[in-house]
C-alpha cells in the first residue's frame, strides 16, 4: 500500500504522461518512449503504473487519451433512475465506504457559515495535494490543488462560507479524509449548499465508480429537465470533490465539460477509476 507522499509523486508522473500522450496526437507510445518522456527508466515507470492504478502503462494509455470520455459515455453511461438511491437524509454504502451525511437547512445556508468553526488541513492524495475542510459533523470540503495551486484552493473554499471561523486541525478531519480517499471505512459529510445544489450533489452520489452520466441526465433525475445549465453550475460548485463525484458528469457529446479543479485532474480521476474497474477493483 502506497503512502500519501508516494501517491502525490505518482500523480505528478501521471500528469507528465498525459501531456506526452496528448503531444503524440493519437500515436501509441511504447513503454520506452513514454518512460523517456517522463524521465524515468522503463522498469521504474512500469512498476509505478502498476502500483498507482494496477495496469501497465501500455494499457493505461487508452484511458488517458482525449477520446476516452466519449467511450465511457457509450459503454458506461449511468441512468440515474436505475443507479440506486442514496438520499441525503441518512446513511449509504458506496462500495466499501460507509457514508453518513447531513445537509444544512436553507436558513443555515443563508447565514453563510455564521457560528460555524471549520477545521482544515492539507493532505497528499493519488491526484496531488488536497485541501480538506470539516465541521464537527463531517467533511464539508475537498479541493484539489495540483492545477490551480494551494492559495487559490484555500481562497475558493473559504469564500463559500465567509462568515465561518477557520482553524487548522488536520487531526480532526484526517480519519474522514483518509477514508474518503481510500474509499474504505467510514466518513461523515456535512453539506453546506443551497437546496438546488443539494439535489444535484445527491444525484452525483448515485453514479458508480468507473461510470459516467451527463448534465442533462442529472437535470432529469432531479425533475428539472430544462435546468441543464443550472445543473452544470451546481456540479461545478460541489465542495466535496472526489467523494461527491462531480468528475463523473460529462456533456452529451462526450466532451469532458468543465472541472472546477482543472481538467487534467478530471481526466486522471476518470482514467484511474475506469482502469481499476476493468482490472476487477471495486
């Protein structure tokens, strides 16, 4: 099992691999060629990929190409009516992860965090540095900083609850954060959002790992079929990335759409999940 420092290092290699694959313009790179692009020996590169995602670099290339999202939409499209319900009113199981959640009331949301003390801490993950935030009731934020930088990630999350108090306390949230990253164990969520946003985030929780859906499908699932643009905005405002899987939402065309923490992070997440599913991981 890799520790978080190793995961963060591996993610930087994956980012370089994505750039090399894009630059190849559809040509399949050999193990030696791809290893050279990321300045590693073929043996080391092969071992890193096997540890990070469980498949070889050669096989993993198919998950990193720009057209991979479109193939996911064709082969692993999730209709949310049949994906199972995980209403935000109690508990639910996501594979080996037991999730307990609570959503703030509209009145509490309108106060913009007044009276709340929000703990925060920085952690390493399989997708680079992650900023985690939580109240005594559970995680309320996960932001990935590999593309936008740590300062921007901190400014982004703190601006969502401008009237809250923030205190650094990694220990207070590490158990939940580690469970969320590993997708194993128990985690509590404390969702701070407007009622419409909460509905969208609830729908996202119903998309299985390794599968995708569309913004329009989410709009249908929350009984607002004409609100596709508003759904896209709410998806982008999801404060608990990865655990609430906004990266699994695509455009109907198969295009990636946006991703609040940077499209390379979204591509890496989708590729990681698809490769693990094909390799028999939960």
